[in-house]
């Protein structure tokens, strides 16, 4: 049974079509609800199967012709109308919060991205046998590319240059574009054709060309972007997100903010003009180093940054804060981190999340002490199933 007829009933949380073959569930990327297709089975487990469309027999009215013809490299929603993709993401978060946290009626809206294509300021490309591209979802199989439709225009120009270079000594190449270009190479290769097209080039963690950091602009602020530190991949949506965080906080005169997992200080510094005191805490040393540089770059004096484990910082300094902002990694908060927040007991807590599942898990633990007032979603990652959330929690 290599090829089967599948009728898609709905999408799963990863944007894959769901159908059934002889009663067994099958997940099919790039197959939309109510579509029918001949599907090649590429994985057959005891409880489920995974397939690839070989021939689309019946098309949905919600299907569009994507700019990119590549399959299974990460953009699982590129063939779905943008309005329907936004609807999918909103309904996904509503469903996850209801199923896993028992929370209903709080998701307000999803804020779209101004740019559906060419929005990513950072991409990481794989190199295999001298060829450049992305790994196919869930495998080490390389999908060779000539361009990426969600990467910035300048990043695509760098891709064109890379295609003319012998890459056999390289393993991975990251391109960051914030007006200035940074290229980070794992492995070895000739960079002479890249010089003049980038402000900064690293090879195997060593700066081999240009300057240590590049600069990004967000609103009226400037930020150093380092080799390792995290920065939002869609600046237009990031600005909308930070304005919503500000709206959710109580910025009455004299109020303070504690920004946990502050990274390079983007949220802390963005909030500084609206609060008397802002403290950012972060365990990544390079990120905190960048945060201090960003503070100096913007001539801001009412923000302090502390490097270390968040729980240890909270215990050692006995924090008191009117507001707390958390923007944790995809893994979410730790149980200890939640207990630390409950000990500080801020009047308002704003939780920024890039993973609805870990968000639901954490809100379930917080909702005994806090009312989940509102959730606003942001399409930080168009064409993909990912979605960013900002949640306002108010102490009971």
C-alpha cells in the first residue's frame, strides 16, 4: 500500500492535513480541509501514517499558488489563503488553551504581519555535499534552494553569492539581516566573495571579517545584534507585540517592571521611557553583554541588567515589582520560575510565548492566583504554523 486516496478532514496543530486510511489516521503536509489527493505513504507506524501528496484531485477554494514550490522545508501554510492561515492560528490557540488549561473566551484577536514574504531577518542554511538548502522536516535530507521566499531580500542576495562558492568545507551558514548583514559559518570556506557584502563574518565562532556586532533598529531604539544572542525574526510584528506588552502593563507613575528572560534587553529598553525602574534578568552572558551595550547605545539610565539564573537572582535580591514580563524560550517557564513569580506577586504579569502548548501548561499553574484577562496573538511567522502570544494576567 504505497499510494492511497486521502480526503482531508481538518488541519492538525502543525498545519498538516488529517485524513483516515482504513480507520488509521494519516498526516499529510500541504493538504487542506475538504481536499482529496493521491498520497504516497512515507511513514507507517502502528497508530498513524505520514504521507506526501502525489496528485491533487480536488482543490479547496482556500488554496493559493505559493511563491515557493519547495516541499516540507518549514512553510506548511504557504498554500493557504492568508486570512485563513490567521484564522487557523487563532483557532489553534483557542483549542489548546481550552483543552490543556481549561481557559476559554480570552483570545481577543490575531495581529497580522505587514509582510507575508521576505520578512525573516535571520535564516540558518544547511550544507551537505557542497549543496546549500534546508533539511526536510524531521530528517537530514537536504532540500537544495536557490532562494527563500520568507527570507529578506538581502539574505537572498547572499544566497546567490553562496551558490557560486565551493561550500564543501562548510556545515551550516546563518545569515542575519538588520540593514547590515552578519554571516555565521560552521566549518571552513573561502569568504573572499562575501567580503564587501557583509558587515560581519564569523567562521567557527571566530570573527574573520568586519565588526563584532551589527545594529538593528526597532522603533526609535537601536540594538546591537551579536553572533549568538536571540532577536525577533520579524521586526514589524515585534514592534506591534512590544506595544501590546506596554498596553497590558500598569504604567502609572512610579511603577516598576521586572523583565525575566530579557535577552539583549529589547523589551526592557522599550519599556524604559514609560516606567520609573526596569530590571532585566537573563542567564545568557553574551545576551546580557549585548543588553548593557544597548543600554549605552540608547543613553538609557533607568534600566539595570543582571546575568544569572532567574530563580537565584530573585532569591538573592528579594525582588519586588509591580509588573513582571516573561518571554521564556519555547520550553516555557520552569515550575520553580512560576513559584518565584507567585512569591513576588506582581499586580500584573504579561506572558509572551512562542509555543501555545507550554503557554497552556504554565497558565494552568498560574490561574489559581491570577485571572487570565486577555490573549492577543501575533503572526510573527507567516507561511508557518507558528504563532506568538501576549497574555495579560491580573492578580486576584
